[in-house]
């Protein structure tokens, strides 16, 4: 897939909370830049001269120092691979209110259905202070994009952190073509209404400021459209079959097109990276630890929506009700700490360790540790686990897509069976060859693990082959370029 660019085409801008480069500040004042990868990086690179400024936030002291040394202009191109990057040094209290207070503790919870509603949420004065910070944060992005964009440029705004930006940017620069992409699920109207009415409307109107808003699955696009219809009274229509869009939403005379782009895995990179020496070393260590036993592999951050605790409880149920698996299977569980600046995430990470230790205490035998749990992030070790997986367990409560579900079948050497939550966006593409489960159902997940472990080897390899093909249908690079192309026709 390619997006044609010529001298008449204005550069494409990107806005996201996290940018393509981060900085570490040493005690002696030395700054070290580390470049990231992913779909937006490779997509922008593919645009060549049509790649414009990437606007992002400074996330730590190193980033803030880099912004200071750049004098508020774009960062040193030597640090960014020649790409213009404007990093915003938003005041720490404003950033914390926007990122931790609203984005990760309100919007994320709403869309992933994580609230314990008898106790939360509580929309009080502290929430109002945080919402003001979120608005200020989004305004800073809109101001920066308005200043950076050439006349008629395209701007791709990424995710729930920046849901107000499209409308704010349209007020400032009505000449721009604006796209927004949601990497999360979208809550259906009855659950979206947990937000205060005025805030719920403001988020919808923020995204409707875009010419085109895109989602990972048709289900999430449909939920957004339903919210627009029920909360705003907007007119929603299904788009013509076979086109780049799923729906149109018309409100107060403006129409926003809703599209679907199912982000896939970068197969070429993963296959090459998974066979480097550091991965081989970790694979040898894991195999020595596991022996010839079957392996159930999961790799996740200890993010509440990933449902790691219920996955462990399902494995415990398997060992309880299917004693023939005792001593014959190992659950290799990599649970990497996430968002540890929030107490609820620290508590959840501790609970994952407690449950894993309990399973080992209850069932462990000499020479057999039922759960091999690692909590220190190690990408090479994750790839080693992918290679040795007989079964992949991916059981999120709710997920926009879930790339792990796509990556493990791609890398597994013997072909793995995939036990997959029906609430993951990936289920729309992989459901025919995965074993789908209700993520709340411990008994059902345990039974699916048993089915996966007893699946005929030929069937497992055949399914894994089809899963791998589906997983790479839209590479990260093509996923990004598809958004650009669709926005240009909006």
C-alpha cells in the first residue's frame, strides 16, 4: 500500500501523548536519546517528504530537559532520525491531571468497563480539577498543531488522551483535514453514560471535530456511533459496503466519517528479532526450567483490563479438575508492571504475584513449578516464550485489539492454540481459529485450556498458520498509510 506524495501535498502531522523519541538525563547532565518504533514511525518514514511534524508530550525529566535545550522548537533531528518532533513541556501538575487523573483513571476505565460502580466513580471537586487539566493539556496540543501545520495539511490525532483535540484544532484551523484514531474499545451508550452528561458530550463532540474518526474494529466504531445518536441526537448512517468507512455521523450540519483499521503485527520484524542470539539464550534458559512439559504462555502488562488474575485462577481450576495435567504443564506468565504511580495498579500487580505463589504452593512438586512468573520487562524473553508456546492465553476483560494474540501464533515454533477472550478486538479477525472464552468465566476458560492442550498437533499447526496469516493482514506501516489515504478522500 502506498500514499502518493508530490510537491503540492502538505506534510502529514501526527499528535500522540508518547512520541517517537525519549530522553534519559544522567547525573552529569548528559542526555541520551532513545528512538522508538511502531506503526506511526514506519508509516511516517514511508511518506518520505510528506512526513511532517510529530507533536507529543514530555514524559519525564530527560524529555523536559531536551525541550529546554531545544528552546521550545523542534528537537535535534540527530535524535529523531531526521524527523521533525515538537515535544510539549506541559507543567507536571497539568500533565498528571490529564494523563493519570482523566485519561488513565476515567476514560480508560469507562471504555474497558473497569469501574466497581457501588464505589466508583465519584465525580467531585477533584475530578473537576483534573478535567480542567485534561482540557488544558488538549488545548496545548491543538495550539501546537495549529502553529506547525501548513495550509490544508492532514493531521492524525491518536487516542483517548487527545479526544478533545480535533474540535479544538478545527476552531483554530478550519482549513486542515483532521483524523482521530481510537486505540481503545468504545463503551456502549448505557455504560458510556457513567460519565457526567456534559463531559460525555464534550468527548463525543471533540472527536466529531475530525473529518474522519477511526477505530480498530467495526464493533467499537458502532458503539461510538450509538453514543452519538443517543447522547447528542446525531444522525447515524451505515456507509456503503466495500468502502473505506463503516458509518457517517452528522451533527449540526457537519458530517464525520467513521472508519475501521484493524492494526496487525509486524511479521517481518518479529520473525527476525525472535531469532537473535539474546532470544536464543533466554529460550534455552526457559526450556531448561520447563523441561519437556507443555507450555501455556501469556505476556501482558499488569494492566487491570488484561485480566491476569482470572487467567491464573482458570489455570488453577485446570489443575484442580484435570489432575492429569499436574506435572505435565507449566504456565509461563510474564506480567510486567504497568502504571505503578497509581495505587490500584500497584495493588493489582501484588495480587498477580500472590495468586501465582499460591498456585505454586498448592500444587508444586519437586522438579515442577506450575507457574513460572516474571515481572521484570524483558522483550527478548517474551519472544523466547512466544517461540515455545503450545497454548497462548489472552483473556482481557476488554481490549481495543490485543497484538499479543496476533504475535504468539506468528512466532510459535510448533504452532500454538490460542485461547482468546471474545471481548478482545482481535476476536473479530481471529475468532474462527481461536478458542473464544468469556473472560469472566473461570470454568469455561479452564475447559478451553484443556481443549487447547489436547488439540491434535496437525490441527494446532493448521490453525496457527491461519492465525498468523490473519495477524499480518494489515502491518503497522500499512495501517498508518491506510488512515492517511482514507483521510485524503474524506
